[in-house]
């Protein structure tokens, strides 16, 4: 029988959804990092005191851990390291200077080496991802299909560099790629692109995981805000990876896409 679920919560609506589906989950947050759980729902820990965090999880009977929500890269205070964190400090500092994938792999390994099973949010809450097919709107036309393929090729080529998970292509021209600033900033940039510099095709936002990305802890996501950004950018559609992108607030997201006249498609990659 599986042991108790531990929820390491960041900000956003995903952690509350997990807690709603698994009310017995033991919730923890990290000092200085925002979260959107109800007051008193989580115990706060310091990342400089990992030994205390691991001990607390074990004391609560936790054997499975899910990491969900947005989390900022921490600023560490070596003066308050506990013994376990001090022993890990050099490797952790090195990981902090690598890309997100490298850092997250390191964090996952820390939990697994101490006997915890790390699982993904999509394994705990039904309907967070989509099977391949049209989710709403008409089938993309030939131009949109070609733009989708080009955006996917751009993301595939950039994947080894641990850059973003999204690209926008319109009429064969790449209007931008996601970087550290995120998908919302990419959409803002596309919206600000001068009309005379854009092709007549409306364009497609494609969002896919990077090659080898650990989807348990870093699955890309879209939500109503993505749809609003796509609408402001004048895009005709959004294409996501089937089973590889979280759809937050699914009903609201699909409703917003329908209202905006934007197609939403999930495709196998």
C-alpha cells in the first residue's frame, strides 16, 4: 500500500487542486517562496535545512512526494546550513548555476536517494493533460500546420540548450521563442511586433517539453492567461504536446479559446 503523499507547494492553482484531490496530503513550503494554499495548510521549511525537511516528511509517514507550482531559485544562507545541507552544499551550488533541467534533476535525486518516490501532478489529478486531437476550434489549415511543424522543429533544435518550451511561428517566420521570462512574455513580444513586420498568417503558439525533460517536476503548462495572451497577439491557434502539457483551469481555458476563436490542439510528439 502506498504511503502518505507529501506536497512541496509553490505558487499557482495546481497545488490547491492536488490538495483538493488528496486532502490527506502533507503540505510543505519553502521559506521566502510564495504559495497559494489556504492559511495553515502547510508547514514551512528552510531550504538551508534539508535534513529537517526530510526528517519531517518521514515523521509524517510520507513516502511519495509531488512538487507543484512555481518556485523561484533560492538564495542560500550558509550560516544556517544544517549538517545534511552542508554535506550537499557544493553539489547544490553547482546545480544552481546550471539550467532548470539540471537543477530539477538534482533536486529529484536528493529525494529519491532518501527513499522518497517522486511523482507528477498529472498522476494525481485527472484531466490535467490531453490526449491527441482537437480540443476546440476548427482543424488548422495548411499554413497553420506548416507553422506548427516549423515551431516544433525550432524547439527540437534548441532543446539541448535548455531554453524555453514554446515558440511562435506565423507564415513560416519565427516571431519568438520562450526564454527565462516565460510564455506570457513571449506572447507580449509577439503582440508588440509591428504589423508591417508580420506576415498575413495569424500564427501558432507551439508548446512542447524539452527532450529528456522530467515531466514529474517540470511539465509545461497553459491556462486562461495563455489564451488571453494569444488573443492579444492575434494568433490563430495553440498546439501542445499530448500528455506532456498541463492544462490549468481546463474548462475556463477551453471556454476562453472558443470565445477568442483560437483553435487548441494536442499532438503526439
